DNA sequence: GTCTATACACTGATAGAC
DNA sequence: GTCTATCAGTGTATAGAC
C-alpha cells in the first residue's frame, strides 16, 4: 500500500490491530502502539507515513480481507447450515474481536469520508454478505424477502461478538459451547424441543 | 447526586446522554456538549462540578435506572414470552441506543475503577438480569443451567441493538417488523415452519 | 530504522468578572 | 448562570541527528 512490506512493518500492523480491536480508534494513541512495540511514537511514521488514520484504515482493510477469506473457507468446508454457522463462529472467536457496532457507530465517523466509504464496503462484503449467503437458501425456502438474510447475518454476527465479550464468569463454559448452544436455538427455536433432550418428557415440576 | 436538580441541569444531562450514546465517551468532548447547548465549555462545570467523568457516570446511571424501570414495565405488561420480548424490544428501540459492547469494552476502561464497578453493576441489573428473568422459565423447563438465561439475555440485547444500527437501507421495513421477525426466529427456530405471523405472504403493510 | 526535540492543536479544568 | 481568559496535559505530526 505504502512503503514495501517488511517484518518490522508487519509487527506494527499486528500490534495496531490488536489495540484498535480491543479499545477502538479514539482510545488508542500512537504512543500506546509504540509503547507496545517498545518504540518511540515518532518511529511509527517510518513504517506508516500516513499517520494514525492511514494506519487504522490499512489495519481494518487487512482484517476485513482476512475475515472474508476465513469466513468463506469456514463456510465452504461444512455441509449443512448448522455446520457452516459453527465453523463461522469458530473463525470469529479465534480472531481479534471486531465489535461491529462500535466500528460503525463510533470509529468510522472519525475518519475521512472517502476512507469511510471504502471501509463500509469492505466490512459489508467480508462479514454481512458472506454470512447472508449462508442464510439465503433457508430464507428462500421460507419465501421471505432476501433482506431477511441480511438481518439474520447481522444478528448472528452480533450474537457471536457478544459471546466474545460477555463476562466469562457466567457458567464458565467454553465459548464454543456457548455459541453452539445459541446456534441450536437459532435453528431449532427456544420453544421447541432441545435436540439431545428431545426424548425426555416435559413435565411440570414443583 | 450533586447540586440540586434544575431544568437547565436536566438539559445538560439529556444532551450529554444523546451524544455519549451516539459517539461514545472518548469521542465526545465537553465542548461538543456545550456547543449543542449553545453554551461555553466552562459553563458546564456549574451544573456538573465533577467534570467529564462524573457527567458520564451520572448520565449512564440515570439511563440504566430508566432502562430497568422501562424494561420491567414492558415485561410485566405482556402475558407470554413472545409478547414480553416484543415489548422489551420496543422499549429498547424507542430509547437512545446503548451499544453495550462499546460501553463495556471501550468506554468503561476510561473511568475510575470505583465508577466502573458501580456502572457494571447497574448495567447488569438493568439490562441483563431483567432480560434473563424473561428467559428463566423456558431455560428451567428445558432443564438447562441457569447461566443459559444470561447468554440468551446478552444475545437478545445484542440482536436488538444490531437492528438499531444496521443500515436502514436493507429492506426498508420498520425496525419493529425486523425485530419481531428475529424474535419469531429465536422462539420458533429458523429450520421449522414459520410461525403463523411470519408465515403471512409478504405484502404491503400499513 | 530508531532516536530526540519540538511545533501545533485540542481537551479538561480552574479562576474570576459580570 | 454564563461568560472570558488561561493553563497544564496530552496527542498528532514534522525535522533532523545518529
């Protein structure tokens, strides 16, 4: 993008992505990033001459390209929708959290209009569109408008992200267990019989 | 809390809540708030002597008290779980967006430890606990650990918030329609037959 | 490639006039 | 109650030494 790629530059981008993902654009200063790299703030400008905004945009573009690839691969390797969603969730859980809502509502307004447009495009392509493709067949079969697949994609993304950031205190189960549970609910319904317990009679207690 | 309550002070708190809700703690400056009130930045200190952090904490505490009241009322006035969730979603849609993830991950770390603890407590009480109570009976009937109700509460909150911030471009349906659809999916399951309400062929509604 | 030094703008906060 | 004036602290960015 700018300047050739070097291992040192790679470290800068990775560190920046981690911090931006954790704390958001405004909360992370160039000094924070430099400190994490045991460098001085001014030295960052050698690797990223464009400054903070250019660094953020490049980091997010990279992240979105990676997510697009990762999600599509995850989805392609599973047979049924449940497996696709589980694979997609595992990919998301293994990556630095995205915090889609914060990105859209808080971080994006801080960058230039041109950068915003490009980032929105990449983000939609990588996350929403990829997930919506998973939901498209069932939405079609239910004879619902295609836009419903987009809602479902957004909702699925929101749920998985919540699992990432929910206080791990509750239950103490692995996050994959939590997310698989929520996927089962999504597909089978909360009011219907649970999968494993389908044979157990439901009787009132106490 | 500090100083008596006046109409002018009320305006300060309302404006601050709107801006904090839209842009987050770090992105909003005291000058932004003062400008929106057509005041000078220094004048805010008359109404909120504690400064920015105290203002933020008081604003969020107020918001959480209001949400607790509003959600409990919404939940209490409906009979079945579907109605309760619809009422809760309508309350949330009518209020300034919370952006729970941003609040927890980005805004909270910027305030003092003591304030953080208090805010986490209020937020959990007002949002998670209230919604978890709605899910508790069905979780019980499904013979699942109580912690599942907390997952479901977090997931539900995340989904409703996503609906708030999703580009309104998609579909163009009212947000209540979108959220009711997602509630039906949650309860009935995506793989099962659409509920009678969702089953209606897609036609113009008024 | 990384450093020091520094310019410049912005932000939160205080003091005091009216 | 609101203002002007001001300051200390912080953040981005640039210039130039090594």
